[in-house]
C-alpha cells in the first residue's frame, strides 16, 4: 500500500546532531569480562531428533523470574560492550560527526502533485515529527522554500495557501509519545485522509480517518489491527482489512463516511492458510481483492461505485502468485508471475481481458511475447501511457509506451513497440516507481538508485521525454540539491527513434547532472562461480584514490531471502569506510530478488545451503583475488541476512575477521517450531516447514544457533538488536551466549551485543550513532 512520501527525518534530530557532544569518560575501565547468563538446560525432540537448549528460558516471556534474569543479563551486555569499545569513543565521535554532516536533512519532502493539489511533508523548528501539508498548485507552482518551508502566504491574493492536514507531533501524544504511520491514503475527492498509526501498548495499527477541511477526526471508522485499506464511491466510502490475533489479514469491512450505521463485513476468510489484501485501481473505478495461500491465488473485483453489489471472480490459479490488476478504458491488465500451462515461470508478465468479459476467469490474453533477454520487471499505468521497467541482461532500462496498445490481436514484442527510452545514470541498481497517484497526468515519478550515487527522485514526462531531478543529495557541494519546476535539471530528450541497445545512458550528455560520484568511487561487477558452478553477481565499490598495494579491509553484504533485492544503494555512512581505504561489496546470492523466481526458489527451504555457499564463494573471491586482504574481511547482514552471514561464519569462520549482524534471525529451529511472535505462510515458505522432514533436516543443518563450531576461533562479531524487533531480542542474546560458550575465547575477537530501545529506522540521529559504533568496531577489529 502506498502512502504519501514518508518523512523519515526530523528537525529535532538535526539540532541534536549539530549540538551533540559525547560525555567524556573519567577513567579507563577494568578489563572487560564477557557476561555469563545462567544456564537452564531444556530438552526438545522432533522427528526423532533430540537436542538441548541451555538458553531457552530467554524467550519465556510469561515467566517473570526469567524476564528479571533477562533484564540483568541485558544490562551486563550493555556494560561489556561499552567496556570493549571504550578506547574507540573518540573515533566514534569523529565517525558520528562525519556521518551526521553528510545526512540529507530535507526540511520538506518533494511535493506530490495529485489533481489540483501539491502534497508534502515538512519539519517544524524544534519538533520531533513532521506535518503533512498541501496547497493548491494553481496558487503557487514553485512554492518550495527550504529556508522558510512554512512560508505559506500569497501576497497577491492575501490568502494563506498552505493547509496543515496532520501534525504527527500531536499523533505522538495520542499514541504514547511515539508516531509511526504504516498506511496513509487521501480520498480521490481530496476530502479525507485514512491512515494507520502504530500503538506500542497493543502492538497493532489503529485506523483513523481525518476530515481534511475541518482537521477533525471522523467518528468512524476507527478500527484496530488494520493491515490494508482502499477508497470507494469517490471517497465517500472506505474498505479496510483487519487481521486476526495471529496477524493474518482475514476480514474486509465497508464503512460509509459520515454514516452512523455499523461497518459492513464484506468478506471473512475462515481458512487460516488464506490471506486477504485489497487495493484500488489507479482510476478508482474498482477495488481488487487478492485471496492467496501457498497453493492458490484468486483476484476478485468490487465495483467502487457500489461496493455492496458483491465480488466478481476475475482471476484464479492453482499456485501462490503475485497479482496486481489495473483498469484502463474498459480493459483489465494483470501483472503476475503465475504458472503458464501448469509450468512455473521465472519472471512477471502482463495479461489483458475486457472488464465485462463473462468467460472463464482463467482465460486472459498475453500482451507481450516472452523475451528472456528483455524482461519486464515492473509496470505503471496512466491514462495515456504505460511505463515499463525492463532488465536487459544486467542493465535496467526505463521506457514509456503510448496507450492504448496496438489493436492487432496477439502478443507483441516490447522491443518492436514504439517505445521511448528515458535517460538513466551509470550503474543503476534499482528503479522504484514513486507514489504516482494522478492517473490523468503524463508525469510519473521514479526513484533511481546506484551504488555510487545518492538516490535521485526524478519526474519523467512520458509524453515529451523531459525529466526533472526533484530531489537528490549533492555530497560534493556539501548541500542537498532540491529542484522543482523551472529550477530543475529539465532536459528535452528526443528519444522517439531510440531502439533497444546495451547502452543504459540514453542520450545522456552530462552525468554530473545526476550528482554521480563515480569520478571518486569505482563500481565493478563480477560473476563469481559458486560451489555448484552457478555464477553469482558480486558488486564492488572502492575509492579511486587508495593505493593499489594497500592491504585493503573490506565488508561483504548479503541478504538472500524472500526474493527481495539486496540493498546496493549509495549509503552516505559507508563513505567514512570508503575514504579510509575500505572495499564495500555486495553478494547477490540465491534466495534474493532481481534475477527471477527460480533464483529466489533456489535459495529457500531445502536449498538454503545455496545462499550460504554463494556468500562464502564471494568472500573467497574477494580475498583470493587480493581485492580484500585475507585477514581483513568483514561480513554484514540485516535480519534474514544475519542468518546468512552467521551460517557462513559457522561453516568458514577463518574467512572472516569480523562481522556485523543487525537484528538477525539466528535461532531458526526453535523460532519455526515454537513461534513466540506470529509467523506467516511466507516465512515458512522461505525457511521451511518443520513438519516436513526434509525441511526440518535442512533447518537443523543451516540454523546458526544449532551449528556453532566447538573449540574454533571465531571472528569478532557485533550483534545489534532491539526490544522492538520482529524476531525478539532473545534470538541475538541466545546466539551470543552460545558462541562464547563453545568457541575459543580471544579478547581481540570479542562477541558483542548492542541493544537499542527505540526503532532506529525511524530516527536518523540513532541511525548515525549506531552506524558510527559499527564502523568503529570494524576499524578496531581490523587493527587488532
């Protein structure tokens, strides 16, 4: 579900960073000793396999005595980490200052134009959270002032032209001092805003609807555990999905805004294996209902003008499939990766049928001919144009096609259409469609990412080929480049005659318009043979100004789960490592995304070992080729990537000198068998069903907690976790304790546990502080 451009920074955080001074320690602490939590052995058996867990008590949330022990243990871990890292405090301060100075403290998000309005979020002086605002585009098209973003007075008309819609500082007061918004949707008539806020006390999201004219909250709907929502009846009605106690979306309700009647239950799914999801088509003519499980997928259509008229089945297949339906001038377009003729396919494709077609819901016509060298990765519709994100080999392309498509029957090749290819910078690793709300506009927004370029928010006019860089940080000028309207880097790209080629930079004359950093940082791509011969993409970034003979330290990133793209975007905090001679590498192992469904499936469940072997192969490639010194390689993994890196360390501990595991998934056997927090079907599809013997044996084989080598020297490891993390702090705490129990103790290779009590992702101050600690840890360990 899209939301109006989440504002992840705050002016308050900027002020904190600007005036932050670390407290100076008065004395050197005594030599640090690793904490030793109590052991309470407990035996478990499943499928004839028996094992003992000495730290299972850490996850017994209902045992008050155990939780008191846990509190004491966490305090000991905090003191131990502080003691070990004591001699890096000055380095941490320097790194923190560097990272903070490079952060993009935009005082306003790029405006989103929808109909007559411009929507944006901006910070206010001294406030922790932003405010959602809008103003009429007709009054002042080029309104953004980053020196005075609150300036909202039109001296020509004598009217205040800015309207505050939601002040999230006030929302924080409603929700116990913390404001985290998951969903937000403005109604198509621009009269209401439906949004969900996280309630820490209940651990679910609460739905609210606000009248945008009066600013007051509507009396209904006000629902709990809302996971999805969609507008109907031109904004007069709202459909929303609620979850059960296990966080499974299972009910769809209809609420008429302003009515005192009870909300109507449209659909309830009693099968605990089936999940529901809704979304409106971009023209707001229909609401689609996705009903899916691991063995089936269905899409129903609801007439948005009359939501109580019932659901019409328009698509079904006997497999779990990704399905997005759009409506365009009487036709339905389905973008899916469902099997064809009973055979699994590797990539998404586009199907079409008339909306009033009464035929079998399985009968759709293909729009494009399959072309394995020219893969359509994503689509976005407007009234007159279709935008296509295409992968050609390793290169990403962005093009537009006029609508309606050729009237000739039968599928056509994309490369044979009258396509207009849009300009892109070098080394593009990701193209993400922006919140393109306005169906009737020819301008579409995309976020363009590269390992050697800060993210660029770009508006492309699909009719003319003109493009505007709306927002992009300029690290070279130590300021943020925010462009809009006549101030933008607007270039007329006459690409009407351009055809497919291997050149990514279509007619681009000046790369510096993109604030590209490739003059200073090199980006290389390699194909690394894994243990079974499959070639694994490896991306390497390093400073061009470091001497070739230097013994370079390096950090290898990996994720390899859920079919998700590995985040290879430029991250300003890595500049501190790159400028100190580090190599930053990214291993696109199997199990991740970007290389087709088969690539994902070959790294999950019983094939999870492929992901781990791929990562190890990339690590060996870096050291054997001399790209990274053999004793200066660090691993880095987030969440499921933490499982990947920890499993690789278990198998080849001598490969790594250090590792950073952020909120990692480490106790796979116990978490999948005895989930404390609700797991979804997608989690079991990814890591395996313990009830299946083959899956269970695979889980036991790769689970980091169950495969720590005894009496072996492990690398130095920093594990970061949070009391609010999805998998629970006990995952990290158990693993850290067991590593210390079993492996060889070496004070120069400590295993540390760093805890936060806040959600770091929502606070740039905490992000930079944590990143500085991680960088200082890595630098210290490489020098030990």
